[in-house]
C-alpha cells in the first residue's frame, strides 16, 4: 500500500497517510487513488484503528487536484465515478478521519478533505474549486453538496461560481476547520491523542448517524450522470485539458 507517491505509517490505534508528490503539489495520480481504495477497504473492517490522518508532503500543498494527464488515458466520466467511489469509502469509514492541511487544498484535494471528519490547517493554507477558470469541468452533485455541508452554501458558491480560493482564517470562521495553527504537527498529535482516548462505541455510532443524514441530504439528482457526461465530452473540458498540459491559459468559448 506504500508507493513512491504515497506512504502509510502506522502506530497503535492510528494510521497516517502522506501524499508525497511535492514537486506536483501532491496532485493525485491513479496509483495514489488505487492505494487509498485499498487502504479504505482494509480499515473498514479493522476495529483496532481509531484514527486515520491524511496529509501532504512538502509544506506547500495538501493536494492540488488530480493529475490531469490521467484523464487522457481513459473515459473521464468513468474515472470520476471511480474517484467518487473512493470518497464514499473514505466518508463511510468507522474511524475518525483528519485532514491535516499545510498549503493549497483544491480540486480533488478539497474533495478528499471535505470527506474527512475533521480538518486542521496552517495559516497560509487555501481552499477551493477553481475549475471554472482552469479545466472547464464540473463536480458531481454530491461533491458540491458535501462542500456546502462543510463550508456553507455562500462560500461554496464563491469557490465555484467566482473561482476564488478561501483563506484558512475564513474557512475557520465558517466552521470548516477545527483549528488554524502554526505548528501542524503539535496540533495533530494532540488531536490524535485526544481521539484515541475516546469511546469507540460513541465514535462509531455517531459516524453512522451522520452518514445516514448525509445520504439523505447529498444524493445526486437523477440527471446528474448525463449532465457530467455532457461536460466531460464538451469543448470546454477539451480546451481546459489542452491548455493545462501546455501550461497556457484556456480560451473557453
């Protein structure tokens, strides 16, 4: 489960995953998602683990979206479906999940962070979905709803409809972050130790209740798959991918 791009460290009661592509701002590759799928499958039935921590290497990013070249080798909608399946597994884990953010947390990185139970961040961290000015794609409805559940609808609208990034202080002010701290390691250690001392019965029961509530409120509308297919096969996404790989500004119609 440990790859050159993702490492998994274990100690009694806790697992820590580090996204390790700092030269690419820890953008997720297909191999990284596959490793996370495998880890989530394992943890789903492992009562000895109480906490899962996700973080990025390098001090510049939690994760800056997905590796765009991966979309070119397969059907983009099917790939997004596979990623969403992982997010569902992460959200449904019985463990308390913590996203420790140090730097940019956008796109796929924000999707992962919003599917964690708790988020802590350093002051220079930023959050958003700037896809309207980068790739010209769209999020599946459940990802939009999950972001709104964490950040609130007004901030989610600003992220997506104005393509703006949100500061850590603002994210904390709307309740999306548990804390904003200079020393991420110290805060993370204290938070993990606190969770390890809690009742597993209470934690698992509460997570089950919250999962049921989210399933009711965040279900995709019936036409969401067709909408996403039209976006991913349309001209804006084609232009967005071309411009991104060419390191140019996209010229959307």
